[in-house]
C-alpha cells in the first residue's frame, strides 16, 4: 500500500467528527479501531438484533460497515472543506457473517480531486478464528463547495426575450 499525504492536516479530527456525526454507526455499535491517511479499521460486536432468519448478521449490516469504512478512508485524503457521499459500491458476500466481533478494513486505491476509489474487507472473529466474509469496492465523491452562479451579463434583448 502506497503512503498517501492528506490534503487536510487536521484529517484525523475531521474523520473522527464525520464518523461520530452518523447516528447509524452509533446504532450498530461500530467504532473506529485504527485511522491513517487513506486507511481505516472499524469494528462491531455481534448483536442478535442485527441477525437474519438463519442467525447470521444481516448482509445489509455488513454492507453498512464496509461502506462506512470506505467513506472514512476516502475522507482522510479529502480537503478540509469537502463533504463526502458514496456514489457506487459492489459488495461480494463470501461466507456467512457468524462471529462474536466483526472488523471492517478499507484502503484507498486511487484518490482523486472529486472521485476516490476504495477497497474494503469484512472479517468475522468466531471461536478464536478470523475469516474473510465480504469484500467491497466503492467510489466516493468529494462534495466540494461551489461558487454561486454569476448573473448573466447579456441584455434581455440579446437573449431572445
């Protein structure tokens, strides 16, 4: 993994504030374990409320953890004035989400001015073993401030009115 240089010297505090501002992450009990430029590791403990009919953690919960990991990793490389939104992702489920603890690791593959591409992996810790249960590729968009459009300098007559 190539080392990335964050555009925001306060990336760490900004990424933590972004994460802490998400009620969904609090609801799921997901926490930041490790944070570096272009990388993050999140973790969540098993909760029966998040399981599906077979007792495994629901794929939507695993996907939410992966998506958030991609977002936080990408956000660490964005300018201080940027916000962030996911524009696409693909999740591949590799094994049932059975475990006592789940870890979501994401890395930026290619940062860009507007779009950043990330890869993430979800791991389940079950009975002393750690196994890969899902992967994600995702594209995140930096929401940069826009200048207000300037009024047209054309006269109404020249616009065809």
